[in-house]
């Protein structure tokens, strides 16, 4: 039950990060632009973990750590989407 709260809180920015990355890929932006949402999510997850571990501590700090873990998962998904190469199929076959 302790994982449910941070997971639900991480769903909103996580879904936004994945959708923005997917939209950047669909529009054909460069690799650097497509990687920005995932990189920002990783940085924010490390900041949240640091704040929870150093400043808050205790059970509430653990919730920040779990939130950071779920944000890392969403950022990894975003980075995989951004790095995925478009497959070009030959339409004349």
C-alpha cells in the first residue's frame, strides 16, 4: 500500500514525459531534443531522492525515494522511445 501513493503521484508527470517524447519523435525532431524530457526526468528524480534522503528522512523521505524510483522508470521508457530508430519499409514490395 505504501507504493500506491508515490506511484499515483508519479503517473501524471511520467505520462506527460512519455507523451512529449513520443510527440517529439513523431514530429521528427533531432535526437537531442527527443532526449531532453527523459534527461530532465532523471535529474528531477535524483533531486527528489536527495531531498528525501538528506533533508526529510523517515517514512516521508522513503516516499520521496519511491517517487524518484517510479520517475526513473518513466524516464527510462522515455529514453528508449527517444532512441528507437524509425524503421523504413519499402512500399514498393
